C-alpha cells in the first residue's frame, strides 16, 4: 500500500471515528432509569418520602448499599490523562473519549455500570486523595492512563486506604493476560517458570507489572533482565530510575539488550518498534517465547522471528496475528467476579486465578459457538492459540467465577456466593444477551474471504459499507453501478477506496460479460416466457438480476440487494436464478438485539405472506438453526391470534398443523404453540394458561402465522423498543443471497455482509 493510500485510509478512519462519536448523540454513554417512574406512587417511592427508608437501612448497615443502590455494580474509570494510549500526556479532558470507551467495554462485556471520571490533578498524592473520597459512590475503581511512576503511587495509596477493589488495568490487566500466555507457552515447550531466563524491554507501568506477575508465577528474580530506553537496569544506575525499576536491577557490567539476550527463554517487549533484531533472536534459547507487544508495530515482526527461529512461539498486541494480548480478556471479568462477591480488594490470589482461568480456557475443547464464530482459524491449543479469543463467550463464566472463588478463599469477599456452579451458569447465559453478538460473526467473516456482490453499488450506504467491509473483514466487495457515478460519490463522501484497486465494479451499461450474462439468464428463463430481447433488457437495467447471475456463474459467492425497492421484487429474481439444486427461499429471519431483553429472532417477515403449515415448520427449523449460529439456544414459539386451540381461525389451524409436522421430526430444540406473543415471552403467564407447556422459560424465536404480524412486531421493536435489527437473513438459500430492506443503514449492511461472509455450511 502506497503512502498516499495509507494517508487516505487514515483520514477516512479519522472522519469515521469523529462521526461515530458525534452521532446520533455526542459521546458513547447515557444514563437510564432501572425503575418505573410513571405516576405519583412511583415518585413517592423513588424520592421523598420512600427514599428515606433505603437511606436509613444503609445507615444502620452499610453493606445494604449493594441491595438498595447501584453501588454494587458501579465502577469508576479514573484518569488524569497523563499517559493516554500512545498519545502521551494529553490532559484529562482529551482523555474522556478513551474513558467513555472503557466504560462501554465494561457494560458490553460484563454488564457493569460505569462512570468515567477525568481529573485535572497531576500530583499523584492529591489525585489519590480525590479517588479515595469517591469510595461511597462506587463498588470498585479502575485507574487508567496515569503515567509512571505516578500510577504506582496512586494505586498504592488507594489500595491502602480504600475498602473496595482498586485496579490499574494498564498494569495488571496486561500482566494477567501476559501471565496466561506465558503459562501456556511454557507448557508447550516443557519449561518451568523457575528455570527460565526473562529479558524485558520497557520499564513503564505495564512492563513492571508483567514482570511482577511472572515472579508471582514462579520466575526467579535473578533470572529477570530489564532494559529500557537507556539500556540495562543495573545496580548503581541513577538515570531515569524509580523504586519499581530498581527492584529489577542486576549486579552486572552488561549494558545493552544485545549483551543480555543470549540464552533468554522469554522476551517480553512493551517498548517500541524494531527494538528486538533477528540476530538477537538467533542468540536466544531454542524455541524461544517472544511477546512483542508494542502497538501498532511490535518490537519485531513475526515473519522476522520465524525466519531465524522457526520453532518460536510468538504473541503481539495486534489482532491480525495469532495470540493477541488484549486486556479485554481480563478486566471486565475480574471486576465482575470482584463486584459479585463484594470484594474489598483485588489481591494476588485473585489475579493469579484470573491468569489460570484464561489459560485453562485456551487449553479446553473449543465450544461449538466459538468454533462457528471463528471458522477457519486455529482454535486448538497450540503455538498459535495460547490464549482464548476476546469474544469467546465462556470468558465471563470462567474468569469471573475463578476470581470470585479466590476472593472467597482469601477472605476478602463480603458477600460470598453459596453456589459457584449456579453463578457460573448465570454468567454463561447472560453473555448471549449482549449487544456484541455480531462480533464473532465478523471474526468468521475475516477468515472466509468470500466475494460479495452489492446490487445497489452507487448508494452511499453501500459505499460506506464497502469501505467498512475492507477495513473489518477479508471479504471482497463487488459493486454493481456506473463507475463514474461511484467515483464521484466516493470523492463526495471522502471515502479513500478506489474501484479497480480496492473493489471490482460491474457496469450495467457497459460490461464485457454482458452477452454472457443475458444468455445465461435467457437459458434459465427461456421456458418461462422470457425472450432474448427481454433477457437483454433485464440484464442491462436490473442490478439484482445481474448480481444473481454472477453468483450463479460462480463469479461471486453471495448477493446483497434490497437497499431500494420492494423485498418481493428482489425475491422474484433470486428465485428465478438461484433457487435451484435444492435451494429455495424458506423465510426471512430478523435478529432483534434489544437493550435489556437481549436477542429475539422473528420470522417470517417477508417471504410467505400466508404460509402453509409446511412453510411454517420450515421457518421454525431454519430459525432455530440460525439462532444456534449466533450462540443462542433456540426456544421457538409459534405465534397466532389463537392460543392453544382457543380459536378456529385459518391462522390457528395453520399453526396447529405445523406443530404436528414438527412433532413428527424428532427435533432437538424446544418449540411450542400456537400461542399469543405475551404467552411466548412471559413464562408465568404461559404456565397459568398451559401448565403442561413443553417449553421452559421465555421464547427467543417468534414464528408468526403471516408476514403482516411478523413485520409489525419487527418494526415496533425497531422504532419503540430501541431494537437493533440484524438482517433480514434469507433462510434456505445456502447463504447465496440476502435481501435487505430500504431502511437499512450502512452499519446494517456491514452486518449482513458479515453474515454473508461466513462459510456456506453455517447459514442455510
């Protein structure tokens, strides 16, 4: 990629990032009430006089604050902005987007509420005083982006004075993930912590914390060689020293990294690009372990390492190489466990439990959900899989429960959990209702490299989606449209992608394959009343037909259309061209991601206006299969105006007949019907109406008796319940075509592209 192209990409990313932070409302956070406030009674309970009762309870027993307020699930992300990412000392106010982002991660990954607090206080002692004064408000404190050595001072004072967990993620989060990766790397190479020589570059907070973690895991202090920008940290050195560095000073006359690297088993880099040279790697022990964690460019690139040490185990901080050391593997979940048991601190035992939990998860058999999400990647424990993927849904259960257990065993838990197994199960279940459901799908799309043809290639949403596809997946976009229009609009929108360089363009007005296309279409439709002249006209003007023909001919893997026009119009051409060899449109499935209730699948919103019982049954089976692709255990409700035989209507009869069809198939998922939507979603109501119901809990898949009902529910959830739609997913077409709706956004198109980008076997 040329420098000009890189600069264009950087500018596009900058514009996209600013747009993301500004719209639809500034920032990434908002506060929502968790209790109703709809009438005078609610007001009297929420505030005066009812609120006094909660206040008096807390005064009498401070521990009840966790029962009557949000404190037990509330974390403060605190920074003074003195060491923000790679930006340096940019100040407290400029650090706010980062702190908001950290708060979002807490919420999305672990359902922890979070306030970001940016303080204009450079003095570490005064900063610590301010943080300590916040203790009545929060259940835990996450210190963030405070420069070294001030961060050590602030954390030490806060831990000494506060009765709640205080955790500096830049130090300990990185250290925990490094510890997990190191633990597994040593297992693979038959080494023991007590025997290895460690050479580290970077004497900042993260580097020191990583070394301290390695000591906790068994590395001997005399076997650790720490270098920084000035060379080896040795006894008697005075330049740029602090007590934390001095603890690792070696009694040696060696002064450089090159002098101390010989025979090293583990290199730990938290410094800068190019620090470790290939010739240095060649001097290390056989099968060296190299953690080059500088971002965005590591201390040494993996290909350079493997050229001189083919047996090396490599980890970086980047997502495009195996073994990404990412703090998100740790911090949401260690806080989750600490908060849930009311821990007074995060101690060494809790941190080591976190290390062991993460490492153990990588060694475990990969879950079906993770395997489906990361199709094509190596997910078997080994040199390229030392630590789990960040979006492994098992992380919260494994890590948080391990931390909670360690807190209880060491006596720092004020609210011990009686049944740890039940606690872990509740955590495992909660993760599937998060708004990050699409992330594993994107991981699968990155591995597949499928060719996606967009029928409405001139549309701004499609152009922005194509830009995002190139940035976030390995898919190859193909746009149907007039090249001059596409280029003009790309320039207008400031998008750096270029036709011919970044993506292919099919010009419906002048493409050398035009004759092949219309003849192919005519061959398919000649006995359905389509003449050669009609075929020529359609393949000159109908971009959906063009895209379908491309998929039929193997020139693309999947078609995405529908940004304009009626769903049924597009479906007609999909059926004509692609509904062959056992493929047929079964139904349209929409995944609605709801802020509180979690995921809800709805079918059939588009394909069969008045389905037959067999079509209803097909929708039930297809929807259940797709729910599993997203890691959801399907519970399907057949929804109708009739409820368990109360009405002899056409829709009621269809659903009852469909139920009989399903009963004959020996299916391995729960389904029930026919019933009202409220009975489907409210198990208590359903129990009163039908005590012998075959389904437990709330349904998460609603299959309706007609598209009017399904589409209405989908639109109500979108417009009034803040539901985020993923789809529609066209079931039954082997992932060869998806028809969206005109209301779709660029992000929605990207989501559909990620679905279309998964292997064919994953979506029926």
